[in-house]
C-alpha cells in the first residue's frame, strides 16, 4: 500500500488550500501587516503552500496553482 497521496487526495488538498485562502471559515484572509507592503501578518503558511505549488507547476508538476492564480491578500496595494 502506497503512503503517497492519490491524485484525488492531492486535488482535494489543493482545493482545500484554495478554499482556506479564498473563503476562510474563520475570516482570517492572508493579510499584509498594516504599515508595511511586504510583510504578511496572517496566512504565512497558506502563502508558503501556494508558492510551493506554483513552483512545482513551473517544474512541470501542475497541481491546480500557478503564479497567475488569483488570490486576495487583505491590505495589499499593488504598486504602479
């Protein structure tokens, strides 16, 4: 019996991660620390997981997240 997650489990895991980013039950969105532009105040682990999935996609292991996947970061202001 394999200890590696099945493709269905990986997809579900990615889906759960995206749900926790886009619709967090607790209301804790990924957020930038007030008064900063590049320090996360909440959601560091989820952001790290998203970046790891995007990096894997760059290496040919697409799991539902790329660098172009739109997410909301509370308090982030796009610089011009």
